[in-house]
C-alpha cells in the first residue's frame, strides 16, 4: 500500500487470491467492501489527523467482476471537509496482469466523521484544491451531501406516496411468488481482528457480513448464484465493539425485472443485552443482486406477492429506494452529453421527421420498463439502460383516440394543462403533420427560464390496432438561435402514443428520454419531493375529457 502522494490520495493494491473469492473464483463483494472502507477511512484519517468512523456510504454500482489472479487498485481521497465530517471519493479498478487490460469496477462516496478527542468534536481543516477536477468534486460533494442528509426524508415522502400511489393489485398475475423462503438469520461475534485499535468493529467487516447473508437470501430466490450489482446508500447508526454479538437478518423485499432487492438488518448485543433481549439496531442495508442462467442470460424474476402489512411495507420500500437510486444516478451524473439537435433544413426534413417517429416507437417498444407508481387511471414507469433514463406515463382516458390526438398534437394548447409549459408557438412547418415549435418553460432552482426548439411529427394509424403517434425532438433553426434571455434545453425523444380502447376510451402513453435540460423539471418528482408527473397527468386527462367536446364540433 502506498502512503499517498501530494494530493492526499491513498491507494491500496491487492492481487485477488482464492481466499478473497467465492466458489466461482470471483472477488467476493464483501471483501471488496472491506478494502473500500479501509482505504477510504485511511484517506479520511490522513486528512483529519485523528481516528475517523464511517458515518455512511452512498449507493455503489458494481460494473465489473474481478477474478482470482487479477489485481485490484483502490484510490481514495477527501473531496471536501464539512464541519466534523468529510466526503471521501473512491475509485476501484481491476487490471489483468496477462493482458494489461484495466477496467473500472466502481466509484463510491463515503462520509467519515472525526472521532472526538477528549470529549470535544474535531473541526476539520478545509481540503486544498489544486486541479480543476478537485474544484468540480468539491462543488458536487455539497450537492451529494444535501441529497445524503435528506435521504431519509425523501424515502419517507416516497413511502407515504407509495402506500397511496401504488395499487398492489394493479395486474392480474397468478405467477407472483412469496419471499418467505428467502429469510436468513446469522450471528457473528466481534473479535479483535474484526476491529480497529479502539475496539470498534470495522464498517467494511460489517458490510462484508451483511453481504454474506444477503447473498444467501438472493440465491434462494434466484435458484442460482446471485451476484451483487449495487448497494443502496446506508448509514452506520451506532458502533459495534469487540465482544458484541451481531445478529444479521436478511429477506428479499422485491423483484424488478432482472434484479432483486434484499434488505439486511443488523442488531448488536453485549453479553448482558443478549440475555435480556435488548437489541441495538446498528445498521440496515439494501443490496441489489442479479443472477445469470445456465445459458449465460440474466434471469428474469416473477413479481413478488406482498400480502402481510410487513411485506407490503418492504415491497413499497424497495420501489421507493429504486426511485431514489435512479434519480441520484442521473441528477448527480456529470457525464458530458452529446448535442441531440440537428439543423432543420430542406435536405434533411423528411429524414428528421422519420427519425422522430421511429425513435419514439422504438423507445415505447423497449423491454425493461419498471413500474414506479399506480394511481387510479395513471401508471408511471422508468427505464434505465446504458446511462439513459426514460419515463413513461400511461393514462386511461374516456375520450375517442382521434380528438385526443388532435388536442395533444396542438402543442399551443399544452400550457392549458401542463404547468411546465409557459408558451408554445409554431415557428415553421412543412404541413399539418410536421411543425416546429418554440417552447418556453418556467425557471427552476433560480436558473433562467428555458426554451426549446422542437420538431413535432404526428401520424394517424395505418391500420386498426396501430397507435396515433405524436413525436417530439429538438432541432436547430438558424432563425431562432439561443438567446441571453433563456437557457436553451434539448429534447432527445419524447411524445405520445395513443391506443384505441373501444368507442370512447383510449390509453395515452407519454414518453420522454431525459436530457440534462429536462431533468431539472422532474428532479423533485424523481427524488420523492413532488408528484408533479402524476399531477400533470391528471391535468392532461381532465383537459382531454373536457376539451374533446370542442374537437368533435370541428
Ligand atoms: C481502517 C478502517 C477503519 C474503518 C472505519 C470504520 O469502519 S468505523 C466503524 C463503522 N462506523 C461506526 O461504527 C459509526 C457508527 N455511527 C456513529 O458513531 C454516529 O452515528 C456518527 C458518529 C457517525 C454520527 O453521530 P451523530 O449523528 O450523533 O453526530 P452528529 O449529528 O453530530 O453528526 C456528525 C457529523 O456527521 C454527519 N452525518 C450524520 N449522519 C450522516 C449520514 N448518514 N451521512 C453523512 N453524514 C452524516 C453530520 O452531518 C455531521 O457532519 P458535520 O459536522 O460536518 O456537519
């Protein structure tokens, strides 16, 4: 292990030996979590100059598996010191000595608190910022801290909604499974090798034990060897010390299409507390597993049957956590985005119009949409693939599909039902079915108002059963360049598909493949602070049901 360079970075390198791996010869997730925690804590202590404890660990997505014989390199550094706590950023890579190929395993952010000395809290010195990267991480860490400290409130908000906004019987599915057989209980005694010199059990060791029981629980449901894909944000509520008995209880909370969430609760007891049955709840964590079939494909899971009060709470909790995870991933990602707008000129108009319709049709047909809420006649879904997040809102409307199509494709009417639209005017057109709109939207988070230049292409069904399609994507128009008045945003792929459901009823699906220009408008919804998506959908249904009378008169 190196002592770190000038920048305060601490590195740990290991060759993966059989003792670090599972029966498949892959580095065990528990061992990885232990190394991550140790390296990060040492980076924190290097900055603080005193002993530190792990307060919390943000979501970790594990992108690559390391195998026996490969080398793991963990780099950790303090991004920002707050008051008594600091954020440590960790990067893990795996290298194969035979091929020299290096791959990214995961990025993690942990918070460490300097242990009080002589009963007094230790105020940390600020971090010395050198490179532009240091400055970027410094400012992003404040945003991450905000989300971290509100994590519990965000979760509680979503749970309140979850119970009102999720109808467990929304689909008739007789293949739903019970998770009762996935309950696992295990006990560990904290011995000196599991603890630091002050006798506190290492956070990484506790995480490794949690992973062991969670893995057993997930494997029982998968009927295959489960692999840890991600760890939800969690906090260390209180310490465990040498001599404590730690009881771990795991159970599968919910399944998504190709993953399962396992919840693990850890209770600590001294010998006396053990006999008296007085538990200290020191940690709860939620781990996401996947499993591969004998054909090498990811196993698809049936839905979970939640009947008892407790299993309903765990079922809804898993959906709420998934929402927060997805939101965090996209809100905090600072990956550069390629511009999505193409110039709208005579040479490519038909191509852009075709592409507009085709992109929306392909987005709608994708598999892997995860349901996030159900409420009366509205269902919302998310789709998270290759770092692209999309949302879908399905609305049941008692309107013939044709008036719904005419009303929704007249974007000038949209400010009547969608508060995210301030104004919308036609600025160019090649006919009734392909129009360019200039849309303005209200400011979010003290930023300027945004505007969008959007091509709307619409098509009636060619044959019975096809939907009406209204597609939208950004284009650039030389006559309407970005101005100082607005932040110019972009729409990658959005719009409506309207399916007939009998004489006077239709299913309207709104889809949007999110870009950084759109995320600010639904960020609070994604993180559980508002129901703006559902409220807008209610507005849309009411608008269609009351306005249709006018279109039928046309
Ligand atoms: C070598 C390897 C060693 C590995 C190290 C370990 O494993 S240690 C072992 C595992 N970890 C533990 O045992 C820790 C158990 N937990 C605790 O002891 C305690 O919960 C705690 C010290 C972390 C926090 O205690 P309190 O909540 O009472 O303290 P207090 O409210 O004053 O908060 C102290 C600082 O922590 C921050 N803080 C509190 N909870 C937080 C959370 N979930 N995520 C991020 N930061 C948090 C606060 O904002 C504050 O920062 P500011 O002051 O900056 O505003």
